[in-house]
């Protein structure tokens, strides 16, 4: 069971690292404009660190359930990895939406005509 736990932690935290690096890379690609480069860098680092913190916490919480299925260790590993991948994918999608929303220029609504 210890070996399967090691595999789980290695693969799941590897996925967290890979997705965090993707967020940073996407932020770097978007930040090519010299006008908004500093803002883009700050936003992408903030979103990436938030994703990494939540993702690592989720991986640890899912891994804590592995001993419950001690009778079927391979099934427990596959279920834990699948659930972690699902949660990390949803978190990545949300992180990309947050990055996009934070980098879009503010949409000003026209003021109503008072005259």
C-alpha cells in the first residue's frame, strides 16, 4: 500500500506542477504586450499559486482516502488518480477563466443621458 501511495503522490503532484506551469506559460504568452506586461505577470503568478495551493490540498485530501480501500489497492489507486485528474482539470478550467477575466479590459457601460 505504501508503494501505491507513493505512485499516487508522484503522479498527482506531477499533474499539479504541470498544470501550474501551463498557467504560467499561458500568462507569459498573453503578456507579450509591453503595456500590460507587469499586470499580466502579477495576475498569472497569483492565479498559478492559488491553483497550486488548492490542487496540492485536494491531492492530499484524496490521498488520505487510499487506506480505506486497502482490500483492493490497485482499484483504490486508479479511483484516486481519476478523481484527482477530474478535480485538477476542473480547477484548471476555473483558473483559466479567472486569468482571462482578470486580464480583460474593464467594460465601461455608457452613462445614462440625464438631459
